[in-house]
């Protein structure tokens, strides 16, 4: 069984930065693809960034150059460094663990609000 616990959300002014963390339990973290998704009420959950077990990353076009995803396999933790935040980045951010042959695992989400 895998549990994902996010932290690091909050209120920040436009142009500011936040760092989200997602700590995973279980032994499959290091061989899984980890992702950050976000969702605004009434909208579909969208992929923000993902990182494969080997370190390959991909980003949504809307966050390229501003967000950085990274992982620390020794700590079973994935991070999302968010810089130059915009009001349109406001959403609930969810951590995701993807491993073939298993259902996706999701964290409970952490609220990010970008507002002056």
C-alpha cells in the first residue's frame, strides 16, 4: 500500500515562490513515475510536471521555465519548486505515483493560492 502526503502549499503574492513536497510510503517509489497535477473547481485535473524513475522530466507548457520537479529517492520524496507564480497557478495540487500494473495513487492535495 502506498500513501502520499503533500505539504508546502499556501498563499503567495504574484511573482513569489513556493516549494511543494510529497512524501511517499512503500517500496516502489524509486521505480515509479511521480507527477504533480492541479485542479481548479469545475475543471479537469491537469498534469503540471512529471519525473520518471530515471530522472526524465516533462512539464505543461504553462509552467515551463518557472516550475522544476525533482525527486530524492533516499527520502521517498518528490518536490515541485514553483517560481514566478501567477494568479492562474491557483489550484489544489495533487501528488501522483504511477507504476505499471498498479492503479494510480494520489495524495490528498495541497492548496496553492496566488493573490495580492
